[in-house]
C-alpha cells in the first residue's frame, strides 16, 4: 500500500503517460499533481516506487513509465469518472430510438461503444441456455422450405430455414406449427437438449406436417446448443493504437479466435472488471480490457473495450458502465 504522497505521484505519472505516451519527468508530475514539494523529493519517491515495482525507467536519461503493478494500483484506487452531457445524451438517444432484433442491437452497440471510447469493442450476447421459448412460428418460404422463427423470453430471436423432402401445403404448415408450439412453448431450451422421448405426434399429423415438426424440433435443439453471438466493433482503430506491429499481430490473433475473445472479456465477478497485461490470456501483449455484464439471468451477456495499457481508464470505465446499464434496461434486468 502506497502512502498518500506516493499515491498522488503515481496517479499523476499514469495520467500523464496515458496522455502523452512518453516517459514522465518529475517536473511534469509536479505540474500535474500540484504537490507542494520539490522535484528532488518526487525523484526520491519515484526511485523508491521503482524498487517496489510500480514504475520503471526505460533508459538512463528518461522519466518513468508505469508497470503492470502501477496500472493495477491506479485502477484499483481510481475515483469514478464523469461523462459529458453530450455523450450521455447520445447513449440515451441510441437506446430510446433503436427498435430492432437483438442480434442487430448488439452489433450496433459494439459500434457505439467503439465510437465513444475510440477503442475496439466486443459485445457477446447472452447464452440461450436457461432461456424460455416464448414463441415459435413456421413461415412458408417456398413449397419445400419453411422458415422457423424462435423467440425467447430474453428477447433473442433465431431464424432457421428448414429444407423438406417434399412440398408442404399452407394447411400442413399450420398444423405443424400448432403441434410444434404445443411441444416447445414455455419450455427452457436446456430441457429441449435433455429431451429424449419421442414427442408422439406422428400418428396425429399428416406425413408432411410430421416431418416438418421433426425437422423443427431438431433445429430448436441445434439453437439451444449453439454458440453465443460475438460482435466486434472498431477494428479499424487498432492500427493507430498499436504502432508496434508485433503487438498488433498479437491482438489480431486473439480476436480471430472466438474462445480467446470470450476469455478476454469474461469475468465472473460482479460489476465492471479491468484486467491488463499479465492478467490476460497473452501475458506479453500490451493489452487492457474493461468489461461489464448485462442482461442478468443464468448466462448474461458481456461487453468489453480493448486497448493498450496506456488506456484512458476513467472515461472508458464510465462509458462501459453507462452502456451496460442501458442494455440492462432493454433486457428488463
């Protein structure tokens, strides 16, 4: 634990380094912190903090830069930031006017998050496991194809085109929909995965309708077992954020694998999480992630912002929290 003066010095150093990207001198720290002490005193404190692992000196004549431990101390003792009214108004306006299917909403949210923070953003939709099937519809597309539309109580919509062996009439589709709704409406998707018994509708329906229900039930089980939606916004920002090509390639490699993306923004703790450097999947990457959950339920969604460790944490955390709260309201959490 740092004493009060060291804490003020570290905060000034981190914020100056975030702003400039250059090693920070003792004079710059005094100007930023308004401490009533000399540059010599600041240098002495910095030397002690260097020994404690909070700051580092890149080369002999340079100022200091924060280490992973220095960033972590800064984040853990960070006071909440505030957003300009224009930013809050934009977030409120986005969620009050957008009326669209959930997947499109989450995709657009990843773009909004990247646009407001100026960092790449990831939004992962809630898992379908645990959600209840609120409604199902079968909509004829052509004589031998029918669109299955599934809606959950969490507002998620899934569409699957069912290909049949023979044409079906509108009345046969209608009969199949009634039988399907009786089988699955109000059920948890997890229960559909565990269902092993035959539904017993074959003798009650015409053969084309029975085949359609059978294909639809298989599709519902496929939806229940499916992967979560992952949307990434602001990837064009990466070149300007990571000028070191080695670092850029590291981050791109992480984003190319869905499992890596989920690992980056997954945090089981409540509230907003900030992880960086060695705390992440690739400990050598110059990477920090601010993330938060939304939607509640058994498997809530997750959203996060990726940036270099020299990230503007105060503003980024506040934007992530504002958008997370807005999504919670949309999900009725």
